[in-house]
C-alpha cells in the first residue's frame, strides 16, 4: 500500500512538473511550433552544454537603434538549440519584452558567450578577451580612426569576423544593410535639397519631404516622396531652376535602394552622355537620373582601352573624367561606389574648385535669384573619409544631417545652409533611420552564418577549423592575436601611412 502511494505521488509530481514547464514556455514559441518544439526543448534542456550567442548593446551613436537580428531570428536560433543572451537596451527599435517573448535571456553579463554579435564597432573597453566577435569593424582599409580597435582585438586574442567580408566567390557581399542605406540616404537628400534651395531663395516641393527618421516606416516615407512627385508633375517646380538631375554611382545594394525611392518620382533615366542636353532642354515636370558605371568615366593614362579586369589589377594606371564631364551637369550626386586607396577618385580637392564659382553671393533681394552652380548636393552614402569624394572629411549625423562645404576655403559649415558651397550628407549609419525594417532585412541574411560561427573552436588553429565554410573563413580578420593571411596587408598600409 505504501509503495503504491509513493508511486502515485511520483507520477503526480512528474505530470505536475511537465504541466508547470509547458505552461511557462514563452507564448511566442508555444504558438509557433506546438508540442514538437516543446519535446525538442525538453531534450535540449538536459544537454550539458548548448552553444551560447550574445547580442551586444549598441553604443556607437544615440541614433543607433538597429540590432543584428530581430526577435523572430532569436526564436529560430533557440529552435536550433542555441542559448541566446541579449544586453538590455531601451534604445533598440525592437523592445526588450519582444526579445524576452522570443526566448532570449536579458543580461549584461555575456562572458559565457561563444559568439558575440553587434552591428557597429564594439567599444574597446567592452571587448572580452579570447572571444569570437562579429560586427562591422571598419578596419579592412586600415581606417586610421579604428586602428586602436584593431590593436585591442589583437592584444586580447579576439577572433574578429567582419560582416563586410562575408562575400561569395565573386566578391559580392552576402550580408549587408546596403539597400536600406540607399533608401534612407536618398530620402534624406530630398529633404536636404528642399532646405538648400530655400536658403538660396527658392521654395520647392522638396520642402515637403522630412528626414527619414521622422517617418514610422519606409512605406510612410515613400508616401511623402510620392506626394512630392505629384507636385513636380503638376508643374510646381520653378522653371528657372532647370531640370533636377540625380547622378548615381555604383550598381550594388546602395544603388538599388536609392533607385527604389527615386523610381517613386516622375522620372526619366538617361545616359551620362545625354546630361548636357538634359540641362538645356529637360522638363521640370519630372526629374532625371543617370547611372555612371566605371567605363563611363575611367580611362587608362597610356591610351589603352578600359577593361574591368585590368582596372581591378592596375587601378593606378587609370584616371577619372567624372569631375569634368559628368559633375558639371549634375544637381545631386548619390555616391554608392566602393573605394579603396590607390583607386582614382570621383572628385579631388583640386577638381572641386571648378564646380563652385569663387566669388558668388546669393542675392536674396532680386526676387528670383540665380543658382550658384549646377552641382547643389552630394549624398555620399558610401561615407569613405577622404575617399571617392576627396573633400569628404567628416561624418554628419541624424540630428545635424547636412553641412555646407566651401570648396575654396575647404571648410565645412554646420550652422546654416546659406552661402556658397555644396550641400553634403555623409551619415555613416543611414540604415539606423529605418531601424526595424533594416534589422529584419539584415538578420534574415546573417542568420545562416551564425550557426556556422557557433561551431568555431577558438582553441584550435585557424587551418584546423574544418567545420567553417570558406565564406566565413575569408571574413575572419584577426585570429587569436594575429591578422589572418588575407588581411596581412593592413600592416603594410599602416607602415606606409605612418
């Protein structure tokens, strides 16, 4: 009888325990997978060691509201037996409760993590020794401002993986925010053009587009751009300003995103060789666009024909005609090209001086003031300091998105958009203007690579990491105190620039 009662109590306790556990599973998980997922969770709970992934808090800017993955991506990782930690942050566009409901553990202590991921650079003082990190490090061009970060990574024997170097065999990036940088940047420059034209004495429909971060979603921003397009189509652009011409450089994700918004406007796409005629005969009831490819402005200095393969091998043998043949007929340059040291620039310091008259002053009392020059604005989405646009020397931010660069004094002006100069928009975190949608887009692309990275065994030499696909191996910049073979060139660049 006693044995019978004890068996009954044990069975009741077992059922109660199972009922109690199931009741407290996150509703998010229970709803999406049901009993099959619950049984997997029960078996996983008995495992001695689950791989641990941690999501860091972003600290690079008050405007950085993105995360590398969203709550649904966290849920997918947990289904694959990954334990997910997330540092608390009320700045993220996705809230702490949303991540908790997906199954993440909210904690500041991420010291047990096998893989630590973020979006932007991790502050040096937050780096944990002997860990694997994945973020945009901005070190592959030996960017001077981030060399202290790289030195700390090497000193702490950190395994640094960079999203920017997760590419396929053709070198095309597989994980990027690029499209959202293009979208946010183009919306911002429409707003900037409205402000700049008003400062020059002209009210235009561009005044009715706000900065990207003012819109709750991309669709809301596109609705405003669509409204702008209708005003242009109705003939509300001052005819004396001439046609608005947008010149796009690059053909990748940035271009695709910017073009996606541009196409909402009434427009006509033309060849770069047609711009001069458009300036003379264009219709102000639509905008014009052109996409500049390498062969449109690069030439070999020895007279041999242009070749993409040859250019990639010998960029030092080429120069650009962009500043002389395309920029003078452009209203707004939208730059999205990849630039590296040794490649020709689109516009140099010296060339820029031809694009702005030296002694021009805005005569607001004339009633109908003339424009100072054709090139009014540069939207530098690539945001390479001293890069393709040589005089781009500072980043702008969401709270001060524009500056006026005077090519003759070589000074940036922030306090006003009046006076002589070229409007510059050079934000380096544009996708943060559309944080939830950008996180969704990015996380979907990075998710498959996270499971591979969680298999990385830091105690083994890199050449013994047989579980890693080549796509990941190529993206590892530093490994246990040394630059990997693909990135030894960084040392040479640093020596040559010192």
